[in-house]
C-alpha cells in the first residue's frame, strides 16, 4: 500500500511540520535582487564567485545576505548559516532542492 501524500502546506522532509506555504507562517519581503543574490550564493562556493557571476563585489553579496538574514530574523525565522538560509529558501519556494 502506498502512503498518502502530505498536504501541500506540510513539509515531508520536516516530519510533516508546516512550511512557509501555510498562511500562518510569516515570510520576509525580499527584493527581486535579494532573491537573485541568495539563490546564486546558495549555488556557488563563495561570495567571491557569486559576485563574479552577478558582476558585483563579494562585499556587496555579503551586504545582501546580511539584509536577508535580518529580514528573516524580523519575522521570527532566523537563518544564521548558509544551510539555514537554504532551508528557508526551499520552504518559501525561492529555490528547489534540484537547483541547489
């Protein structure tokens, strides 16, 4: 017998806990550029390589990431590490696991 799929708002990888797709989970308002920088950085090895790809400095990448982390903390969903930001990005539908 095949188990039934979890509802779309539940994360099967998180033990069925609600994801940000659920209406009661706050999401930060990230700008399109912040999303672009976040996704590219998650796909790259460093801020330097991300900066080269986006034609900005590593320092600017760091500034974007600092603002993104601050926005997540402000909505009560802190993401202090690269892994934590990757999880938040997947939960919020900004990137798929296949893209990482």
